[in-house]
C-alpha cells in the first residue's frame, strides 16, 4: 500500500514538472516578428501607425495570397518575414507581378559577407541604419537600391508590368528604428507607384473570421488541438500508462552513474575563448597565438627562442623545409596587423598555421 502511494506521489510530481515545462520552457515560433500588430522592437506596429498618420492608402491583408488575385486594381504587397527565407519566386507571384503589381519582400536569405554588422547606408532621405552582414550580388536584370561595396541590401527586379523588391534584412523599419530615416525610406519604397498598399499579416498567423471558418479554425475543438492543452492531455495519458506498467514491475538494484571528470584546463580555455569572441578581441588573439606559433616554429627549425626578424625566419624556413614560402609570409603579414580583424579572417589565419605545422614540420 505504501509503495502504491509513493508511486502516485511521484507521478503527480512528474506531471506537475511536465506541465510547467510545457508552459514556460516550450519554444515559441516567434511568428509575429515583423507583424504590424507587434509592439516589440522586432515588430512593425510603429511604422504602420506612421503610414496611417501620413494618410497612406494602406491596410492589413489577413487572407491567403490566392485571394489577392481577385483584386482588380494594381497593388503593392509588403511581406515582412519572421525569419529569413530562400530567394525563390513562386510562379503564382510571378503571374501576379507581371500584371503590374509590386511585391516587396523583407527578409530574404543571402550570404554573409565581411561587411560590418551595423552600418549606415546612404540614401536621398538620409542615413539608413542596417544591422546585417548579408549582401546580394545583383545581376544585369536587377538594380541595387541600397547597398555598399559588399553588395546590395535592397534590390529591385522588374517583371512584366510590375516589379519585385527584396531586402536581406527583416528589420528595415522595425520598431527599434524609430527616429531613423528607415521609416521614411520604407514608406517611399512601397509607395513608388502610388498604389494601394497591403501588409501581409496572414503569414504572421492573423486571419479574417471568414478565413478561419473556411480553414476549420472556428471550431473550438480544432482550436484546442493546436494549443498546449492537447499536449498536456497527451502527456497525462502517457504518464498514466507508465504508472500502470510500473505497478506490475519489480525495481532492480540502483545503478550508480559515474560523474564524468571535468577537464578544468579545457573548460578554462573554452570560457576564455567565449569571452574573447564576445569582446571581438581578435587583435589580442593574433598577438598571443602569433607569439606562441613563432616560438614553436623556431624550436622546430632548431633556432634560438629569441624573437627573430621575419626575413631571418623566412630564410631559415626556406632552407630547412620544402614548404611554400608564401604560406609563411601570409601568416606573418597578418600578425603585423594591430587592429581587429573579422572573425572569418582570424579563422583562416589559424587554419594556415595549422597547415604549416602539419605538412612541413
């Protein structure tokens, strides 16, 4: 009897833990990033209010894209993606744009570059604050609307009577940029053709009542199946089955789990590396690792441990190894830099040192 009560208490505690984890720890999809209903820094509520205050012909679109094709007048559709998407253009979009409409997509996934993460891009409306290193290399059929030497942040592509406008960032005019020229820039971008502007809220999960009814979301039980309550109910059933199974099983001897030994040196190195990475102290890493690599190289070559000039080290390297002289010249030249360098360049520099040690010594 006591054993049964103990199992019930353990089951209750386990269920409480599962419920709390489902509510507080379960990851959120953050689907409302970029939504005009979102007042957080990553939302577009302030920009939408700005457009309304300017008297712009703008409204929220809370229906599937397939229903926008029933509109007769030329339109501009703005889509602010909650996460970066592939730059593919679906045929249904092509046909719609071809008729004279404009599709503006913010948040297109493009390759990262060596550009600074935060930059001010010049425009006729003032400096546009951009926080991304992603850039697009435009083709002959595309026009760079906003960008720098590393590529385009915003680019345009005409198609038929209409055009596509893409951006490599989802946060062009997010709430965090109030007071910047970003708000005016995006307003002018979507209002170039003086068309009615629709902001796609359907992609953020907002739907008109008739759409919800059509998709079966007006039913209470359908709604319940998409909430954490259904997950909790399922977990309760599984836990109940486990308890029933446990009542018919005998517990074996407890197995002592050995605590893995912690390598304090490795833990310290990893912690220090994390601090240096966050501080972007690439100059410190260059100096410290560079000194150690030079010292090891001199020892391998049978030289003294006193720092030698680059010319002397290069000469001894050429005499005693069959390695590529250009490789050693490259790492020594990089080490002379006193300023911070991009993380990718630092990584390439470490790889080159590794190749020198592995292949030639």
